[in-house]
C-alpha cells in the first residue's frame, strides 16, 4: 500500500503538470510522434521493461515546470512502442533531507514475480556537493498492475561508503542497470574511481536482488578525461556483451565478452553522433529483440522540454558489428507516400516544384554513387536553408548544425532513413550509425518545411521514398 503522503505528492505533481498541457500542445515545435509527457520536463528513460505483453517506460520527470529539477519517475505503457498510455507518476522523493530527488535506474521482475525498481536516491548533501558523493541505491516494488510503488524498508540496498572496501568511495555513483548471468543477478553503476581521471563502470553481484557484493570495475572509458560515466547499460547480444555508456559526450559502445567480472574489450565507438542524444536504456521483448531508447534534448518555446528517441533495434551481424535500425512498428504512422527515382548527374537541374513538403515526415534514400561528391537534402523554412548532407570525399556527415566523420563509411552506397518530427530529427546511416539533432524552423502557422534533394559533383542513381507521418496524440491525459 502506497503511503498517504506519497499519494498526496503524486496528486499535487500530476495537477501541476496538467495545468501546463494547454500551453505545451500549442507549441509548434512540440514533437508529434516521439514520446514525451503531456507537458513539462522529461529526461532519461528509466526502468524500460517488457512485461505481460506490454512495454513499460519510466522516465525522469519534473512535472512542475519545463526545466530540470524535483526529479521523479513518470510512467507510461504501450503494446507497440509507438502509441502510449500515460500512467500515474511512479516515484516521488520522500522529502528533505533524506531523499530530495529520485534519479535514474531500471526495472526487473524478481524470481517471485514481483516488479522491482532500482534507482539512485539523492539526498540533500549529495545535491549540495553536485552529486559527487552521498548517493544511494534504493528499491521500490509493485504488484502486477505496476501502478502503485512502495519503497523498501531495507533501503538503501547499496551505499557509496558501506558497500565498498574501506577507504574506497566512488564518485558520481548512480544509475543502476541489472542483468542476469546464470543464477546470479549483476548490477552496473556508472561513476569514477576517486583517484582516477577517467570514468568507469562498477559491478555488483547478488543472489536475491537485496544483498549485493562489490566485484570491482567492469570497464573504464579511457576516452574523455575528467568525466564520469552515466547511465551505463550492459547486456548480452548475439553471443557477445555490449556496454553502452553516456560519458557527458556522445553515447558510446563497446562489444566484447563478460569474463571474470570484466568486459574484455578495448575499442569504443560512437552510438549516436549528436550531443542532443543521451542516457540510454533497453528493452528485451518477446520477439527476441534488444531495443535501445534514449533522451533527446529538445526544448520548445513553452510548456514542454525533452522527448524520447524512436526505439532502435540493435543486433550483431556475422562480423560482430553493431547494426542499428528503427523498429518496424513505426511504419503504421505513414500516410501520404511519394516515390522518386533520380539520375544524380541531372538532380541539380530539378526545380523547386520537386520539393517534398511536411513537418512530420519519414524519408528513405538509397544512393548508388559512381564518384565522390556531396548528396543530401536542403530543408527550407521561411527564413533559411538547413542541410542534411554527406560529403563522400571528405567523409563528413552534416545534420543541420552538427557534423561528424562516419566511423563505417561505404564507398559507393549510402542508405539513409530520416525522421523529421517538427523540431526533432533522427537519421539512420547505412544501418550502422545514427545522428539525432534538433532545429527550430521559422515557419508561419500555415507553412511547412520544403525538403529538396540535392547533389554536388556526383554521378549515379538515387531512389527516394517520402511519407507524411501521423500524430500519436500524446497530449491526451491517461489514468490518474
């Protein structure tokens, strides 16, 4: 039974969020088919789990305003990862000084069938020291309905000082993620060792989800010095293990093996080239899929801030290379369709009347390239031109205001899937790389983006498919 004070806090927070809905839905930049709350702030996806035929999503949520602060756990569920029902807020902090915010974590089903949340509980001293110290890991449980959550009387189950060898106190220690290996449960937590310059992932083992032994450092991210690790995810995939980390820069991944409590790999790659994409979490569903979602740092003009990325299926190919694709279920949102074939040496002669038009669209583009040059799209609003382009010769990809060199370029073929959702753009490149970014086009109320394919100094062929995308109506309010 949820405590009466928690019920009051949830009702207060819900009413505060509801009061902002009318403002949020009028914002022309608010996404229409990416997940976000009816209003106010969201960031990290938390507790993503497939349970009894439904996908449950929890997320960092400040229901009081479209800005970070007063972090709680929002909650929604879906049968297809596309259309969502909003559910009551799952976690609210106990209050000053013991627990002032509920930070990120995960959800698993205990051996007795109990849905169990693990999260980082932040107290007043932790926030006063910028979360460098004093964080704790807490548990909350629910019945099979997963609507009301009760925090365990045994909290904290992990303590930054008491759960480690004498004198060893990890820094920036948070965001539990749990996986199963044999008869044991394992937990990874991101952070940084006290005397080290690089962020690392800490490992813990348990037989019952409540009593945990520290097993050491699973892996160190020796790429960004003076940074800790956030939102570490560690999961088996097609005979290997994948480690995903959010190290205050681009989300990165490593593929290796889980041997003797360590991740046996040294190579790191960027999972998404944009600084707008962060803080991943994963589902494993009944189709055998591993699905990654992340937070996109979108921020409109009023009433809302932040949304979830489109769900991405990840797998390893025969060469143990990571493949990344949007879920097939998104195709249900497609409406009006146009198909076009172009000889690239003639494309520069196409007139403006050949532009595609829309603010919520999907584009698939397949290029057969006979020589190096530039291919892409001009996105034209009322004031300026934005570019999505790839310079084949220089191996530079531009997604509006962000650029990056591709890690896995192909010389003669280029495959793009581009999702435009008002201010949020996601681009899938050759099924290997992604780029999520934001723009805020200057458009009159009745105007839409013009999307014009272009090339420079390229011969070959292009096949383009364009769909308008319908809204998933996330402004409607769910159960309370």
